[in-house]
């Protein structure tokens, strides 16, 4: 099978992007991704789009974006894996290059969530479990799903609301340094604790914002990397995948996400690394509890010790394993289908030591990990990158 | 939504789904009688809640109906304060997951208790609930 590299990347500013439509927003990522690879849209035979796509008016967003960006004629598909749609799109493009069906592929993530009102967004994401048994009569919301986990984790391991708040404080600190982040202000533990309750015990500042944004990566085979004289490819060492039940009531427990555990084991094994080899990670922190569970599920610490990592600063620069140095979903923003692609753009920059020194992770092994979850651990993807 | 120039679409979309229940009709009929049922695979013995017509575990479509005792213990819960659009007229509600003595877990509202008084592991009872004259659901109450 072919080795696959990231040879180009692009990223729009995240936030309220009501001044552009979905295709214009996507161009902001696709154009620099192609340009940084030394390619034009005509060179790319296959494009995948990560987009959940119920918030904006286009039912076939991949086609609309491809036309706008000059990719008409390329193979196209829209990939849905809820909040992991971006990684699902990368995985699809990666598979095409890895299997030798094409030497180049473009993976795009694009989502515009600000075109409809917040209550309707809450409705659409709340329906993303098992509709008949969890939404129709019980009105679950996305924060409520993670709140069920927060309550269970706090009960079992003594994790506190202050611990959760510290995750938000860390991610806002780094988000404030990231020019493409949606929320670029620092916050305090007090501010998090005093913010209004969304689904107890999760408060406003425990939750990621609703964002618009796009990101894109160009993937190439080893042969194409040589042919194009790419100086600094970042290799995709492995991509692990897994899933869990649609009905949350069928889960064994609520203190972690099995799909993250399974996907990470698969990714570590294929890349022949252990969690200790990872220099920098982006984990799925749609809610603060999600980041703490991710530390545990990905093996950065023992089960139940996630809160200690944030208390001891182990996931900041200077700690054992810096996490979410772009602000994470929490501060950078979470345009659902874009997130997975955005994580790989950030980690490619980290591996190439291209970000501001204030948020650059020190590199020892030049290994990075991206963890992207869809729904409440319904879909799980873990990607290992190496420079 | 911001102040940037935009066109308001003139084509609003209202969707109401019809949810098929012909294969689980017994569940909804019994609910109306105040009973909550699960299904059990006659081939491999796996108990299902929510009820199913087919067993994903072994592939059999031979299932039997089992009435649940409703007795259970609270596993986790949350109070939903910021609600989805279609629940906007409801007061805040508590959603709980409890494990029933039969071994299945159920997600439903927990009513008749304030959030502050809820503890993990407390005993709860799953009961059928009349939502309106044509609609029936189920909820947890204190045991
Ligand atoms: Zn069976």
C-alpha cells in the first residue's frame, strides 16, 4: 500500500462567517491548500467533503463547493460521521491514495451553522443519537449527552466542576493566541463556574461555540511527493476507526468513550507507537468533560486520572503532552464537519514548527495525534502523523 | 446571526416525520395499559430495550415480549436547562439513565424530585406515562 502524506493545507477563520456562503467559505481553505502544494484545482482527481450539512440550504454541498473551487469533474463524495465528518472525509481521501486509485486527493471540511437560530441548532444536534428513543419524548441535547458522562465521571472519580473549568481556561488561553480561532479571549475558572447552566453540571463555558468554518488538506502518495519535490511532507502513519451504540442507554458505562479507546489502540498499533511517543495532540473537546475523558481513553493517563492531568498542567506546553494548542473545539470553534480536517491542519503546522512560539509544542519524536469523535462517542477516529 | 447582508429564503421547510411502529405495536398498546415491555430473542436470549423485531446479535427474527418490572437504580442524570426548539415550551426537565433489575438500561425523564435530592444509585421505578390522549411514553419516578 502507498504511504500517504499531507502536502498542503488551508484554513479559514472560524466564527460567525455570515458574510460568506458555504462555497466562498470553502474556497478560503481550498485555495491555499492547493497553492501550498504547488497544484491547481485541475490537478486533483478526487475530493471528499466532511459536512453534516443540515444547517445550510445546500443538500449536495460537495458538488456546489467543487464547482466553486474549480474541481468539477473530480470524483466527489460528502462524508457524514457527525462531529467526526472531517476525519471521515480525510479517511476516504487517504484510502483512495493509499490503495493506489489516485496519487492525489483533496479532503475538505466545511460547515455553516450560523444560518439558522440557536434553538434549531440545539434541536438538530440533539436528534443525533437514536431519535425515536431519546429525542421524540425526552428532548436530549448535545450538552445533555455529555452532561450524563460528566455526572458519572464526577461520581466515580471525584472529578470536580473546577477541573472541568480548568480545561476551558487552558483552551481559551491558547485560542487567544490563534488568529483563526472563534473565541479569542482568555477566561478564568470563576467565569466558567459563574456562567449559566446549559445541562447540569455543564455551563456555558464548558461548551464549544456554534461556529462557521472550513479547512482543507491535500494528500499525496510517496511517488507524487517525490515528483512534486515536496520538501516537508507530513506522513499519515495510521488512522484508527471505531463506533459505539446509537442508543446511549446501551453503553456499558458513562465515564469514557469506547470508540475512542478502540480507535486509538488501532492507530497506535499500526503506527507502532505508544501514547508516550506523542509530542502534541488535538483531542475532541466539544465539552470540557470530553477532553478529560479523552486523556484517559487515549492512554495519556490511567482511567480516572484525567483530572490530575489538567490540575498538574500536564497538557500544557511544558507538560507531559500538550493538548489543543490551537484552542480546541472549545475556543477555536467547532464547525462540525470541519473539525477533523482543522485538527490535521493544526498538527501539520505543529510538526513543521510553523506556529507562534507561544503556542508551539516542543518536538522530540515529531509525532502528533488527532482524536475526533462524532456524536457522543458514536463515531471515533484517531490519526497519527509524523514528520 | 450577524448583521452581514443576507437574503431571507422564501422557501421555509416544515418536516414532520411518520415514525413506523408496526413491528413494535404491542409495546405501544401495552404502554397505553400502563405496562412497559421489552423483547427477548428466542434464539440467543438477548433482552432488548428499546424493543426490537429482529435480533442484531444472532440474526433471528423470533422474539418474545417480556414485561419489565420497572425496578431500577439510577446510573446518571442531567437537568436540561437550554432546550431544543421543539421543547421550548417545556419547563426544565431531568433526563436519567437507570439500570433495571432485568439488566437493561433505560433513558427517560425522572419526575417528582428536585435535582438537588437526586443521588447516583438511588432506587427508581419506570412507569408508563400518558402524554396526551393519543400519545404515551414512560418515565422514572421515585421507588
Ligand atoms: Zn438473538
